[in-house]
């Protein structure tokens, strides 16, 4: 994408926070590279809609962000990058004692290994212009931990530590790395909860509701546009919950 506009790569953009972030960035005038692992037809429709509504270019690509080869193929088509949003993620609910090694490694691959793969590929693109923004979409469980979600909590805790460490490494090069630690956001990831479980969850949140994907998306965009001196931060968006 050779334009004067900035370019953002958003992973997991076919639905939820990723899709809302794509809409926010398109409205703000960013060219977009969007990925998903499975719902490629939906992602292509999202990209087409964004191009129709905004004077931007949107490239929709299917890629498993937990697969190193897929990420390498993805970045083979990327020549310039201003913003990387690591949003792709999966959850797993259940007792740790019932979890298989395959399930554990899959959660870690999609939620944490993906950050390594994408950042390793994106950093050279940002270094050549001595600027860039990396934003990792994390969770409050990364700092507090959640019963029945040990793997997910561990992956997001790793993401938070990854964010802080990489921010220190890249600060001298003019590249900022931050994370958004989301609380309960009303996305498909929470569809596994029954209406009663959702009601009980909301009762614990001082804001008396779940967050909206659009709210998380706006915070991601604001972080991408924040002063360069803000880096290494884990920014919580949880309605006062945690």
C-alpha cells in the first residue's frame, strides 16, 4: 500500500473488538491490513464496506496468527507499517486438570506466540522510519487471573510482560508499545455464558454493564494517537470492575 496515509495492521478483525477497531481506524483515515483465521468471507465483506464508506484501502487476508509460517506469508506483502494491533485471541474455559496439552499450546500460540511473530516482523518496518505503535489487546485476567481460565490468564499475563519489556527495548528507536487490558466486553467470546451467568457478572461491575467493542476500539485508536512518551503501559478498560 503505497500512499501518504498511515497503515495499520489489525489481527482478528472479522468480529468483535478487531472489527470495531478496523472501523475506527478507517474512519480516522488509516489504510488497513486485516486478518482472521477462519471467517475470511466475513472479513472480505468488512473490508469492502470500509472502503466504500471511507477513502482508504483495506486488504483482507486469511492467516492463523499462531502459526509462524502464516505470519511470515502475511508480512511478505507488507512494505510499510505505522500501527500493529495484536487483537487475535481465543479463550478456554475449564479446569486445568481437564485441559489437554494440545489445548494449552493452542491458547498460547494464538494469544502470545502471535505477538512474538508479528512484532518480530513489524519492528524492521518501523525502525526504518524511526516510529511506530504496537498495541496488544490484553485482559484484566492477565493481572488478576481467573479460575477456570488458567491458560487464558497465563497467556495475557505473558502478553503484559511482553509489552513492558518490548517497550523498554524499542523506546530508544521511537517505537511505542502498550496494551489494553479489557474487562468484560460484549463480544462473541462471552457467548459461552448463560443469561444468568452474564447477569451475575454484570452485577459485579460498578458500571452495571459489559463494555462495548466500540469502546475498546476507540481506546485502541486513542492509544495509537497518544503522545510518544506514553509507552510500556497496561491500560485497563473494565468499568471499574477490577
